[in-house]
C-alpha cells in the first residue's frame, strides 16, 4: 500500500500525489459568473448558483432595464399631472 494514500476522508482537498496522477498543474480554469460573480468552471453552460446562462463573448442585456424606464416615465407623468391639478 502506498503510504501517501490512506482510506480516510480528507476534507482539506486532493493530495499532491492525486494531482500529479491527474495532471493538474495547479491553475484553476474558472471564471466569475456574469450575473452573481460566483466562480464557475470554463465550459459550463449555466451557473450552478444562480442558473444564468454563460456565453463567453456575448454581452448580457441588463434585466429589468425596460421596466425601470417605464416606471420612471410613469412617475414623471404622474408628477406633472399632480402639479397641473394643484395649480
């Protein structure tokens, strides 16, 4: 039996001998999710935390921007109506 391997669970991560066997050079292939910022692996389609689709090189349309503009315009119209009603 290899002294570097043991059968107990190791909560600290993989051992160096395991990384050598897998050919991991220590570099992580992760990127931040464009919506929530969670580190996700390159090549995944969706963020496991927020579910946002990850498409590299494509700008994401801000969510709710249209509703914000509509609400602002309604607020301005309501303010004008109230001012005219008072005067």
